[in-house]
C-alpha cells in the first residue's frame, strides 16, 4: 500500500447489521465523502459474539481519521475502551435504546443525515471517561470503563434481567417488568462508601448511581450538576422509604429536567428544598463496599456481581465529534453539595 493510500482521510464505521438502517446511512456517508473528498469508508459489522471491541481493533488497523459507531451506549463503551489511547476521535450515530451519551452531548437523535454530518465535520469535544475497579464475590479483580453511568441496585437489575431482543422491539418499555419487580420488593442495599479523601460513611439505599452524564431518556434529570468534561463524578443514592417514595423521585426528576431548560427554572430549582429520598455527592473518586455482593451495570451492560468498587475519572480522555452548537451541556449550572450526604442506616 502506498504512503498516499495509508494517509488519505477516511472513516471507519462500526455498526450492528441487525439494528442499523444501513441504506440511509450509506447514502448520508457517501454524500459526506464526496463533499469533503474523503476516501471510501471502511464498514465493519459487529456480530453476536462481539460487543464492539474486536470491530474497534479492526477499525483502528485501517488508520481512520474518525471512527463512527452506529449503536447504543453499550457498543459505544466497548469501542471507546479500544480507541481511548489512540488519539482517533469517536463519532456517534445513536441506534440503541437509551442513547444517553448522545442525548447529553446534544447530538441529533433519529436524524441520520445530521449525525453523519457531525461525524465528518471535524469538531470534537473532550469527554471524561469513568474507570471502575471491581472486586467480585470471589475476590477476583477487574477493571472496566464507562462513559455515562455506573449503577448498583434497581438500575443494574434492569440491565441484568431485560433481554436485548425486548429492548430492540419495545425500547424503554422493555424495562417495565424489572422496574415493577424492584419497586414492589423495595430491597435496600447496605453499604459503606467514601468520596475522595473524606470520611468513610455507612448508608442504606435502594439504588446507587455514579454518573458522568445527568440526563435520562424522556428528559428526566437524575444528576443536575453532572457535566461530561468537568473532571468530577456525580453520585446519587435513591432511598425511598415506601413505594410512594418512587413516585416522589419520578416527579422530582421530571421537574428537574424541565426546570434546567431555562435560566429562571434553574434558579428556582437551586432554591427548592432538597428531597430526602435523593442524596447527592460529587468528587473525583468514589469507593464503595457492600455487605453482600450486588450486580453492577455500566452504560446499560451488566458486569456481574461486585463486593467492592473504586470509581475514578480519566479527565477529558476521549474526543467525541459534535455539532457546531454542542460545545457544552445545555443548562448545567451549579454543583452538588461539597460534602457527601450522610445517609441514616
């Protein structure tokens, strides 16, 4: 292969052939290739045995100018784990159930042409990468990354028990049975945790979420102070006393999502009293130990059982392609309380 061929601009596109509208995507990609005088893109499918890591390795081997991922948050996480230290930017064509990273970056959802144009546009934004070091019930250690959220409790049970086929056909409705079972059972987690170099605390919570992004599907705002590039982890513990507590949590998250769309709403929300069922903390490192092993999820993928976890950030380690008006998280103002919340056992 000649030097000119090796260095020509081209994209590598990782896609799931089962879920991605390939014809529409090819048309949009070919239009951008012609417009920008790029070489033909390399199309690399995933398969049932590959979460995206093998496809990412094959993509990097072509020395692309950008790697485009057509998939959901789990596929993006798998590809990012390979791309992270390469210096190659990542572009998203949201094709999953939640597409939470794309939502939090303000990327176009359901608009293939606009998403492809952003991928070829050359404008990128640095994004923090979460790093989780686990110890499972057999004391075996492992490490994984996440871009959106790590969750233990209801969040992780949803990821563990919901089938991919159901998510593909039903979207977020596929999670309803898991949510109903968990709410009815209302089984809490007993844990000890530490934020940065602060004191070790004990807590009882139904769900613990450590996030790099704050907005969920439907505009619900779980972590109001979260930003993908601030170098900080945002933590929330959901601790409803009774089943009615879940209704209060849902109402609060919906109101937060609406309020954060305007400066006036954000100001009103900052002055609103806190909700005891939601305990927030913020820091650069979060360490947690559970009385019993619990299932952990990362970006919607179940990671199995963990007894301990140490979570930190690789600050601005990944560059993601964005549109011209996606330079920062819309409406992210303020910070979570500086001190970690004390949760009554």
